[in-house]
């Protein structure tokens, strides 16, 4: 079998199995034709996937009746569903991997992750109204209030992951995205910069807005007005390339009247740095740059990227501890993982040296 077909089958298998295992036992599945249309795959891919699901006991087929979800012997385990936006973002991938590893260590949990396209959040949340999950972890960028109300009415424990939702008696997991912007602004100010740019290099979802607000608020408190540069990025794919292309064009048309800038992520910050270097600017001698999220590639960039990070493994442990507490009859409460700044080579210190001064 060609490798590309094998890859398609594996991907569809994981997606379908994750959804089916959250259905009530004996729930009838959509028809073959409906599955073909919804997954937009070839007949060969769907047929082989269904065969594999049946071989593994996930579904059963009855002639002339259709396909049904098969009761899973692991149903005694608590079923946890993590729902997040499907963006190609290393920040999100780090979180996904850390949560999967942490919950996999606990035999009393059956953990599944589902990803929704940003434009299809309403349809995904509607599907959740019939889920058999014991707990939902929701990483929502945008959600309508009425849809949120329906989720509350399901009588399933909800944990809001970095959503900015702060309602009484809710289970909240907060990565304190505002602190990422505040720490970036503080570091640049402490290094003597006063002409500072906010580079909006990611889609303006909730996460991005929280970082922006933290950055802008800290500058405002210190009496500084930022230079606003909006790259007008609409989706989370290839933000580094899009930021690079935008800034190449921007630098051809505009004078650089700032000494430092904050980009919304490490990935897009590296795109900005590349554009600056290709346009003849030196980093950090001419322009200092701070990123966010601390992906590994920032350590190896030239120069190494100053960034604000948090530890995904620590976040996963804290979240799992809250889930343990919740299922034990306690309260998840509000749990926070504060970020920290890692100073590397992309920020120049403009403050006068005090060495040798009496």
C-alpha cells in the first residue's frame, strides 16, 4: 500500500476512533456516504479505516442496519475530552503533547483530543451536546454566549483552558497570556528602549488579544505609546512566512522609527528578524526583538531569540492534578501557570553601563 494512503488511513483512524469512543454505547453511526462526504477522503481510505475500526472492536456492522459504536471495555475509566483549535502552531502542539503524556500515565483516565477548524467551532460544540465524556477541557478562541450556556446545561464538568472566561464557580486553567505581553514590555523598558513597536504577527484570536493587551497596558502605565504594526494575518498557518513577507514589504515603504518590537510568537518573531536582516538591519544592534512561547528553534536562531515562555509539562501536571481533585469530589478552582522571560541575544541593552563609576 502506498505510504500516502497509509498516512491518510492512520490519520482518519485516529480522528474517527477519538470521536466514536466518546459516543454512548450502541449509537448508530452516519452512513458510509455521509462519512465519505464529511471526511472528504477517498473510498479506499474510508473503507480501510472502517475495517480497522471493526477489527479493533471500536465499531460493529450489522447487515441492512448500519454501523454502531461498540461498548469499550475501558469505559470504567474516566473519559476526558480536550477540544482545541486546529492551528499549525508549535505552542499548541507542545500543550497537546504534554497533556497526552500526562494523562497517559494515569490508568484511570481515557484521554482523547479533538481539533476544530476555527470557522467550524459552532458545529463542533453542537456535536458535544451528545458526548459521553465525563469531563470536557475546552480551549476556545471564540464562542457565542448561547452555545456556552448549552454546554453548562449538559451537566458535564467543564474546564476552560486559557479561554479568558472567569465565571463564578467555573473550573479555570489560565496560562496568563497577559503576562507574556507585560514581561516583554517590561524587559524592553528595563533595557532602555522607549520607541517600541507592537508587531501583530498572529491572528487576532483571544490568545493574541490577551498578549496585546498586557503589552499595551504595561507601556501605557509607563507613559509610552507604541508603534502599531498589524500584519493582518487571518489564520494560524505559516505565521513565520507571512510575517516575513509582510515586513519585507513594510520595510520598503516605511521608515523604522522604533528601536525594539514585540512579536506575538517565537515563530513569527523569527520571520520578522529574517525580514529585518534581509533589509540590511542588524538584530539587536539596530532593532531589538522579543517573541513569545519559547519554542526550541528560538534557542538555535542567529542571534538566539529573547522570549517569554512557560513549561508545557508543568502546565500538564497542574491541569491533571486539578482533574484528580475534581473527580475526587473537590474543586478545580482557578489554576495558573505564570510565564517567565528568557533573555537571549535579540535584545540590546541601551542603558548606560555603570561599571567603574564611583
